[in-house]
C-alpha cells in the first residue's frame, strides 16, 4: 500500500472531494489535514459495544479521533459500525445507545453541528425491496431500526445505506436484466415499473434507494435523506462469477458517477440528490471469500485507474490508455454499415451534421467514411460509460484519427 501522504496525493490527483475511512487511522487523518477533503471516520464493529456501554468511552473516542484533528482535518461524519444489524446482530440492542453517546460527546466538544453521527446499513434489512413502494424494514415498531430513525431525525442526520446492484443482480435468479443493474438504457419493452406508483426505474440503484425511502415512510419518518455509503462493482471474479469483469465494473462506476452528478433523486424523492461513496479505492487482496471480494478497487496502488475513469463527473478521463478511435472495418458490408450509421446518427445521438452534403466531413461521400465519423463521435462520448466499438461487428479500434482525412489522397492522416 502507498503511505498515507501518497494516498492523499492520489486522491487529490483524481479530484476526489469526499473520503470514507473504515476506522480513524491517525496517519490518514494527519495526511488529510488542510486538504479540504470531507472525511467520514468509522467506529469499527469491535468498538461499538464498548462505546454503547460507556459514555466516557464514547467521549474518549471523540476526543482522540475527531476533536484532536478538526478543524484542520475536515471531519464531517462518524459512521458507527458497518452493517451492524445484519453482520453483528448481537450488538443491535446497543447500537443506538452508542450513537447517542457519541453525539453527546460531540455536543460537549461543540462539534455536533459540523459532525453528524449515523450507521451504515445493508439493504438486507429490507426483505423485499421490489417494488419499492411496498418495501418495509424487517422490524417491529419498537425495533432498533425505529430507534435509529428516531435518532437520525432528532439530530438532523442522514441514513447511511450500502446499496449493491451487483448482488441484487447476481442473487436475483435472472429476474432483472444485467443492463438494469449496470445503469444501461433499457428498451421500452423491458422498462422496470413499480405497479403501484407507475414510477419507471432506469436503474436498480435508484430502486434500492427508493425502497429505503419507502421503508422509512412506512415507519412515519419521511424527512431523513439517504447517503449511499458503499456501492461498486467487482472487476475480477472466479470461474462461477462471470459478471465480475473490468468492462462491467467500468460501465457501472462511470454510469454511476454520471447518475449521481446530476443532483436528482430517485422517482419518489426526485429533488433530493443521492450523495454516494464508491467502494472502494484499492483492492483488498487478503480479504477472505470469493475472488470477487478482493477486487472492488477502482485504482491500482500506483494511482492509475483499473479502467477508464472520470471520478469528477467531468469529461477528463484518468487512465493508462493511449488515444484510440472507433472506425468502420474495411471488409464490412455496405448494408451492415448503413445499419450501423443509421443507429449511430439516430438512437446513438452521434453528431452527424458534419457528414451532410456541403459540410466539412461530407467528402468522400461513401457509407464507410460516414460510418467511421459517426461511430467515432459516438464512441468518444460514450465509451467511458460502457459503450463499445462494435456496431454489429462492422467497427474496430484504431490509433488513426478518422477526423484527419486527406480529401486529395483519400487516405487517413495518422
């Protein structure tokens, strides 16, 4: 692993502005000082019981891991445990007490307005998340979930949700298409609709967030926003994990970034943005379990991206690849090229105005050259969110720029 200061340098290079730590590592908290990066620190599952049993233990934790670093380190939240209700259910009865103890310690330090307290939960606490409108927590009115929501409501905090379409898809027995899990557009005949609200869901991610909002509604808590504290897609898996691929991971992450960057919410809360943390920065090669468990990192430890990546939501791509272009194959049939050209200029929304008669890229006037222009225009805009250079087998990748065409020699200029 890189040192803490190297990690912060990598974070800055990728213009990451919010970081979640799973503990309160002193090296990272010192390295993040004066960076302006918003930091969520974590109470580990092993620490929850002690903090829940002792207000003085909570005060000591806040003094050591929060108060001694702010304001130079911009700590804005404490995540209490990780999926406590499903991963360590024996600690559930004391979870909210632990959160209360931490909050009181923050009040005593006059940090309660800057630092929010919450607890990341798995979607597994909602037994049937689809359709979202009928989703409900697996709980009774006096349950820990109810007490948790009461605490979040009283302290103006937010619900921390870990939402994983990868597992929703792979454990779903084929109920939903993979494109729905990957944020890819669905054809009209395969639209996912909630039969009760008639809301259309363009992604499983949105449906998971909405299922959580509706579950809070069912317990009469409707003003608590959701922050997704984990989501991602593994880029390598074992022989029985065919969906854990670099292509799928790149598609999911880049579509996710584009989705959450537009500041809109899911259908039932369209005006509340879905602030989201990507899981995770680096792989965990010593993590037990299936191969996929080890391979969620979006960066290698040298700071380069595993797949073309635009973490800021802008068009700047962080990656290792040299510039490539998508052009028509020399041996593609005229009919198939015309089909590809029609798709690129139609549903693909390529900018085909410049290949019209009298425009700069009209000549030479043949299907292959027009297709090359349209294919490349589409690919350059969309490959970062999973688009491929295929077009029914009529396209291929090249390092030659199709926009630099010499009308006189009828050859591409490389």
